[in-house]
C-alpha cells in the first residue's frame, strides 16, 4: 500500500514533482535508494521479490506503483514490483509499454502504475482494476493528482487532505524551489485519521481506521505495518533531477539525496 501526490506539467520551475509514502510490513526485506547494477536505474528495492515501488532512470523516465486495496487475490500472481523496472529498462514510450502490459493484466493482483517520460512530456496511468466501463490505459492530464490504493484521483478523504495540503505548500513557495526534506515532513507525516463512518468499506473498520492516515504505523496479526519509506522526486525544466528518500532502518530514520542530470530536448 502507498500514497502519492504529484504535479505534472503545470509549474514554471518543475515539469514534474512527486511525493510518495511506501507502506509495508516492517519485517519485509527492503534496500534503500541506490543506483542499480547497470547504473541506469535509481530506486529502492524490495528485497523479497526484487522489484520496486518507485524508480527513475538517467534518460528522464520515472515509474511508481501502488497496490489496489481488495480482498480477493490472484493465485500465483506475477510480481507487480517488476513493472516499474521493466518499463525503465524497455525504452518503450509510456503508452506503448502500458498497452503491452494491458494484454496480460489478469496475471497480476490489483495495481496502479504511473509511467512518465519527461523528455517526451508523456504520462500514462495503467490499472488492472479500471472503473466500470473504464480503460486499462489513460493519458494523465496536466495538474495535481493523488494516487492511493483505489483508482487515480479517487475521493478518499486521505487523498483529499493530501491534495489540499500540497496545494497550500505550492502556494506558499510560489515559483521558488521546494525544500524537499521540509515538505516531506509537512505533507507525508500527517497522522490525521478519518471518522469511522467515512472509511472505505473494503476491510473491517479495525483494519481500515489505522490506514486512513497519510502516515501509517500500526500492528497487524502478521506484524508491524506502516510507512517505511518516504520519497520526494523533482525534475526541473533544465533537466536537474533530485531524488530524496527517508527510510526506516531498524527503527531509526535515515535519509539521503541523489541528484543527476538528464538531457532535455531543445525547443
């Protein structure tokens, strides 16, 4: 489970801004933000299945993923975490990759996947749990969007809180650069929870209630569960990428930032 808020193609300084919380069991092996073996992909890694929830590449591509909250699971499903990696390694346009994956979406448990190519100014949303009569693949419009564990921009209260808080942060800084560390603390550490009457009615209220906040820390029968990684990724119009991660390591929060340059197309 994760939650993300992002801005696409509507800021004078940043073509793309992303803030994301990754929620997972604390006992699941996880590797923090690092350049992967080929030196082309930057992201954290799921130590159990080998994929990722968020990663970027040196050629100006980004992919991030959330699970779809549901009770029924696909037996022996393919790992959803491989989808962002496969896209970043594929060199395909976002819509081409999405349409290819759409042919086999029944082999995965429910997911939402955002595929971005900064240089092509292309962003695509792929889900295998579309709304009734909806499409698996949708071009994402410029503006602010929130992705939870339902369809893109679903009106969950935690999504609405994050959307509003993000708009206030953008208004505060105007056209100036965002301080990523401070903004993560302001946006992504929110522990406000919903009223019981407003919870999504997917799991039991006892399970839904602690997950109704943007920042999650709870205990389930399987162990401690909650926000383990917090990320901020920005791309400036000059091609400068800044990838900040804050992560839990044996109950201690650690952080680091990686910056690199992509070659933006000339106008």
